[in-house]
């Protein structure tokens, strides 16, 4: 039986109750907030959440268009999600070193502001584009689709999308990726899969990073593994240290296998 897609996992219920609150934001033109969610205080202080279906439908359409574009070109796409500073850019650099000379890699960097990460990746001589989301807490599928249509993907076999650094908004929006990778550093705390279950539920790979720091922090790896598998029994878990190289080979082998499978798939 095939593993469910990211979209299917996003629609499935969690094994325990999760309540989420939106933040009320309005644009100057009177439109709804960036996530398509309008919150109002109701009787008794309860929060009512009105989902703007047209906005969400548009995001789904853009994600489907991305998926079709990548499938046509047999490009494997990874959506990298984590809190700021967990190691997304470092993982991309490790992949660039692994796949050097083995096929084209393209990178899209997402940040609120600056091109710091894009400039860091550009030094490796690969095609990279920066998306500055300004006030948005995640890369919007329509923005990514526009960027991909402008890029030369004729030689690309692996697309790496580094999403904006947080564990909330990016978990709610599909970018048409083949696999979603969530990174969690040992310096963040081992309760994150319990506090932010959706991103762990919808991810294919969980990468526990900076394991060389385990002797110096309080972090229960087994607790993370248990909680992540409650949210998503099929998630693949890797423990790595970019500093020492521990665990990196197994992770890079798995990503290479994902890429090879997509590149060999029939049209």
C-alpha cells in the first residue's frame, strides 16, 4: 500500500485534538489576511474562524500546477520546513556536495527578507532563486509557481525549496512537493512534535539535527521519535550532525533514492 500524499495527510484527522488560533490581520484594501483566515471574537470570548475557500482553492490549484510541471520534467521536489536555525541551508549545501556532477539541482530560498541564504547557495554554482515573502509566514504556491516558470529547469533533476523558518504556516500549505522534510534541532526542545503536530503529521522525513550537541542540552530523542510516530506512523526519522558528519550518509542516500525514483518514473 502506497504512503498517503502530503495533501491526504493534511486532510486526515490527528490522533488527538488540536486547536489552532488565527491572528486577525487585514490588508489596506480590505481583503482578508495572508493565510485566508479571518478571526473574530465571538460570545464568551471564543474565537470564530472563517476560512476563505476561494483563497485556499487558489493555493490548491497552484500546488497542482507545480506538481504537473515537475512531473512533466521528472523533477523530484523537496519542501524543507523547520524553525529558524535548524539546519535547512546546511542540509542543502550537503546535498549540493553529494550530487555534484550527478545531475542538476535547483534551489528556491524562502525568507521574510534578505537574500542571505540565496547568496550562500549561489557560491556553489547552482541555479537559485530567492522569494521574499515580506509579511507572509510561508511561501505561497502561486509565488513558487511563477518563479519556477521563469527558471530554466531543462537540466534540473532535484528541486530544493527552503520554506520560511517556522513550524506552523508552512505545514498548512502544499507546494506540490514529492516529499516534505521537517528538521528539528536538539537545541529546540523535544516537545515540538507535541506542540506542532501538523508539520510532523504531514512530513515524509524527520531530520533531527545538531546531534553533536546532545551531551550539552536536555533533549530526549526517544520522546521525539514516539511523538512523531503518533502523528505519522510512516515518517522516516534520521539523526544527523553536519559538524561531525554523523548520520549524514544515510539521509543523503535516502534523498538520492527519492530523486532516482522520480527521475525514472514514466511520464
